[in-house]
């Protein structure tokens, strides 16, 4: 069984086995058992982990191995360069170690032999194990790469497999070692050495022992690698410390030598002077002693040469420092002429060779201020700043070219070099380019100026105060708004411009917290101007640090007096709106973009019979059911697209059908975006009940033709399809259109009818489609056309054949898209209105003649109903007369209707009625007017309507004026002309000798709306 334990990241392997298999019984050491082997391996590994100190530890471990195993010889080879000599051994003879110490193979020239990988070729079995060249299938190799044998003399012989395969010699056999174990010392994938165990006795090793020593060898390899790494680190540290110490010592020594050389140079110069003086005196007074002192003089000269050489070296070192200095350095002689400049100085002035600037004068070319020249002459050091202009220097001939900047700012430090014979030896000038610093300072000054400009001219009031509340500064807007002068404001406590309540609030509550937190925002105060006007303000303050005043408060003040008044006015407006909203008798409500109710007034609560909070959040489908809510949802979606819609619509409330006049407009936010719908609904159910309804029962008319027409009308009423009514003028097309509307699902919506022949062509488009303000001359406001007004209802276009062609095209577009564009408008408007068209013309012939659009005819001719003329349904005259007489009596406010005798009724039935129902109504109306309430006097037109003649009987006026009679005659003439021209108004106007506009006016003024 195999167990694995991890200790400090290293893996130790222990083999559990019987002691008899680990140590052969017939050899010494048979008393060793498994527990002792485990303790032995643990002791070796702990020694490696805790106190590995190098050779001493390895010798100690070898001794323990020898003691534990009883083997004769143990040893360790370690890598040294490319070889693996013995590092520590116990029991191996010296001649054996000398013969086996080196494993590297060499050629006849003594050079190392290398294998195909470039590594040194190693001989002997040790070399094979180190290089990892082994065959695990052979019994003397373990899986861990170890070589072991218990009978070396039999295994390693000239004819053995290993000798034949590897050609390896082995001195172990020569020295009598029979049991041999070679274990590689590995650290990771790298082999760092070899553990060798040998004994002259056979059968000293078992496979378990091999595995045990492979484990120990792995621990030794890891310890060696770790120790080598630690030694390398220590050596690196020692080398670094030694190098630092050596470099420090060299610098100290160099400094000492430099000082000594300078002192020696000075001493040599002094001695030289003394020697020269003594030499002159000896020449004058002791010429004879010259030869005697010649030897001494030679020594002194040699010493002077040495001193001069030392001085030269010192100067060379100084020149190195001088050249490498990052600061520009110039040397001027006593006359102020430039004699040298370092590299940094040349770079500052943009030249490459010092010869280009030699001869410059310090006082003329470096702009030394006059006040500084006197100090220089006294031997004082001076410092100043100048602006050096390269362009000016080029004009003076000092430079051939100049830098791209044009000018630079220089910081100049001039130091005199000492006085000799009452005269300065020269000048050392240090020059630094401070242009960037100057630019930064200038930018800072400009930034400060901009800040002051912004502070002073800001469109809001600004002031600065100290922690005591004293005003330190104010801007121009502050003075203008409050009416004070700067002298009146600065230095005074800030509460002098506050109302007492604001001052108490500021100093007791706001300012203590403000100085702790460093900022406040949107604090509301009241200021008092010099004119004693109270100003509402909002104040934002920040603590800033001023170099003069220290921490101060910088406050931005906004005058919100007008804003506050606007808020108050808005509040009052909201209150007025709420009063209207709450007290209105009409239902007022608001919906959001998802068409859910968000607001509803009490009138709507009362109508719905529940509190608003119970239906707010609902949709129309939740209140009126799916069918009732579907139409409302379609209308609301159009309102959300920007349309304003007015319509009448019925919907159930608690099972009772109500009719509402609805006005819905988009609800906009401040950015003009649609955020919902505002609607007003008026209950017009009672008004609808008192309006006269069209007769709808087909059985009341006995004529077959009228019954067929009414039957078709009933089918048409069940759908929203377009209906085309065909028939002669005055035959009752308008009546049939009302029947269709009254019996349709749009019966609660509006009904509009228009005679297309009665409106001027130039106004027809505006009447139908509406117009925007300014669309044409006289269009002062927006007008909704009849198509828009018929929203939710029905529009009758009578005499549609009279529409101009361009309006026919526009009407066709509306029928296809259900949307229209007002005259002068820019936005399409969706309209939900049913269209009924009527005409007395043959539209197919009109299409062939090019007076009517073929696509429009096909679009209108969906469901055509032929209305019979009155002459073809004379049997309906009694019923029709009763109906018309009842309407006229109501209109004329008659208490009773005169009876009609049978002869008059027969005359009415026998008359051919060219004007159809319109003419019939006119005859009855005239008879009622002329009757004396005892009997009805009918005056039928005389003459043959098919002849060219025409007569009209008029009685002398009884209660009527000449103007009324004249209008009656004019009306009859106009209708007769229309009859003879078959509805052609232009031809009718020509027959009468009047303009078409006059014809339109007479028809509009004389003809009641019901007849149009």
C-alpha cells in the first residue's frame, strides 16, 4: 500500500511493506523493520528541510545511510561546471575516487567530447543515469531512472547486455563491489547529481530499498537546489555590498585625492614663487652656490612637474564636471570676454560650436543691469533675469541663425573668480533657461485675470466673506442689483443686506454647519436692497483658500424673485384649473400614454357611479367592455399621434347606452412631447332623444321601387362601406342618406350633408378638408373641414359629380388612406368618418367624357342604390304628403293642418312632378301659406313641361311683400333653368342671362337646406 504526505510543498513518498522485503534476511541489518525505515526516511528529510548547511549535512546524511543500511561505501556526485565529481564519500578507496572522479569523455587533444545535444558526453553508468539514458524494460533500471544490481560481476561483464549496449566501464566490479545502486539527484526535471551506494556483498538491495533511496535522493536534490539558490542569493548580496563599499571607498578616496591635489598645487605654486625669489637672490648674491644647489633645484623641478601633472588631472576632472553639468556655465576673462562655455550653455543659445560665441562681451551681450555691474566690480555675486532675443542677436551679428522660439527667458548668476593684483581674474556665469517657468507664471497670471474678469462680470451676484461674516469683495452684478457702492459694501457685516429672519437663519443655523462641511447649495434667503425692496435669492457657497485672507466663503447668489412669483402664479393657476376641473358638469379626464386613466373629475365619478380611485389605472375596455372600448382606443391612438378629435359616440355604462360628445386633445410636456390625452365628454343622450329621426320602415311606402331602395339602405346601414345614391335631383337622396345614418352604428355620431354644386370651386377644398391659419388670404384662423367635423359619423357629398378634378384626386386619396391634409397644413390627420355620395348624373358617361376620375368612380361604386323619382311612385304621395305636412306644420308653428279634399289628392297623384319631392314640398308649403285654415288650396304649375314655354301663376300679394314674390319667381326660374339644362349650372346661367355666381347665390339664398 502506498501513502503520500505533503510537507511544506514537497512531496514525500513512503512505502509500506514488510521488513523482510525491504532488507534481505541473509544479510546484516535484517533486524530493520518497516517502522524503522519510515523513521529513517523522515529523519533524513527533516534534516534536509530544517538544517541543511551544505557539505557537513551531506556527510552527516551519508553517515546515517551507511549506519542504517550497513553498506560499505556511499557517496554523492554533484555538478561542477559540466562534470559531476564526487562531492562527499564514505568507504570508497582513494584510487577508486581518483579514477572515477571525472565522468566527462575527452578526445586525444584533451577537449571535451559532446553529444548531439551539445552537452558534454559522460562515461560510465553514472553518466547514463545522470543524462537519463536508461531502458525501464531492463531489470537493472527502475521506473525512477535508477540503476541497481546485486551481482555486478555478473551483470557488468564484457559480454553482458549493459556492457554491449552502453559500452560503459565500471570500476565497481574491479574494486569488488557486487551490490551497486546509482540514484539520480533531481530537482524538478533537472538532475543535479548522483547518489551512489556500493557493497562487496551480493543481494544487498531490494526494489523497495531502491524506491526508498529514490525518495531520499529527491529530497537531497531539492535541498541542494534550494541551498544553491540561497548561496547564489547570498553571494549576489555580498557582491553587491562589496561593489557598493568599493565604489564608496573609491569616491571617498578620489575626493580626498582631489582635495590633496588642490592643496599640493597651491603649496607648489607658493613654493615655486618662493623658489623663484630665492633663485634671483642666489643669482645676485650667491652665484657660486648655484652649482652646489643644482641637484636640489633639479629635485624641485621634478616635484613641480609632478605637481603640474596632478593639477592637469584635477583640471581634467573639473572640465568633465563642467562639460556634463545640466546648468549652462560660461567663463569670462577679467575684461568680460567669453573664453569658454559648456555643452548645456551651447544648447540654451542654440549653437553647436563654442567658437561661434567666443568673444561675446559679458556686459554688452548678456544685458547685465547697470545696478549689478557695480556689485560685480566690488567682487560681489549678482543674480538677475533677462529676456534674450535671438532675432536681435542675429541683427547684431552675434548669431547666424536663431531658435524657433525667437526669444527665451534666462536666470543668470555671475560669480567673480577672485582678485589678483587688485584686478578680478574673471567671471563664472551660470545660465538657466526659465522660459517654461515664465510661461507657466504668465499662464497663472492670465488665469487669475480671467477669473477676476469672470468674477467681476458674471451675470449673477457674487460676494466673498470671512468666517466672521464680513464682506471682503463683491462683483459688479451684486452692486447693481442691491444698489450699493463698493465702498458701502466692503468691510460691513453681511447681515446688513438681510431681513432679520434671514440673518438669524444664516448665523444660527446655516453658517456653523457650512464652515464644517465646506459647501452649501440652494439656500433660500431674503435680501433687502438699498431702496428697501425685498429680494428672494438662492445662495450657493464654497469654502476656498485665499493666500491673503485664508479660508473664505465664495458665494454665488441668484435672484429668484420673479421665479418665485411665477411659481405662486402657477400655483394660483393650478388652483383655478382645479376649481374648474372639480366643478365642471362635463366629464374631464386625463390618460397616460398606455391609455390608462390617471385623473378624473367628480362629474365623471358621478356618471360612473364609483369613486375615481377605483377606476384610475383602468382602460376603456375595462369600463365600457371590449366592443365599446375598441372604438375609443382607436381614437385615442390617433390623439397620441398629435391629432385633436371631436366626435359623438355612444357607449354603455352599467348596461345603459349613453351618447357623449367627446373632445380629445394631446397632452404635452414642457418640451412639446406628447405624454398623454386630455378629454372632455358631454352627455348628449337627452338631446339626441328629442331630435327628429328619419323614417326607417320600408312598409310605410306602398311603392315597390321605394321599398326596394329602403331595403338596400337597410343593408348598407349594417356596414361602414361607401354608398353611392343615384337618382334625379330632388328625388330624396338626402332623405335616404339620413335613413342609412340613423340605422347604422354611427347613429349617435354627427351627420353632415353638402351640395357640391352649391359651393364655389375655389372654396370647395377648404370646406371639405379645412385649412390652416394663413393658408390663403382671409384665412385668419384654423378651420376644420366637413370631413373632420364628421368624425365618428357620416358625411353626405350630394352632387359629387360637380367636384373639380383636382378635388376628386384628393378625395380619392382620403378614401384610400382615411387621412387628409388641411389646406396649408404639413401634417396628415386621421379621420374616422363614413362617406355617402349622391348624384343625378350618369357617372359612367362623365368618366368617358373625362369629367370624372375613373379610379374615384370605382372607389365610390361599392354599393349603389337607385332612388326612384316621385312620378314612378305616385302611390306613395298620400303618405309622403302627410309626413311633409306634419313637418311644415311644426316648422310654421301651426296648431292644426287644413284637410285635403280627394280631388286635390287626385290632382297631386296625376301630376308628373319634374322637380320630384323638392317640388312636391314646395307646392305643399305654398298651399299652407295661402290656405285660410279651412281647406288646403293647391296651386299646381300649368303648362307642358316638355315645351319651350313656361308659366307661373302668382296671385296678388296678401300679406306678402313685392320682394318676397320676386324672390319666389327668381327661385322658380332658376330651378326651371336647371331642369332644362339637366343640372348644368353654366348652361342654366346662360339661359337666364346671369353669371354662374349669381345663380349660386339665388339657389343658396332661396332654397332651404333640406332641398339642397
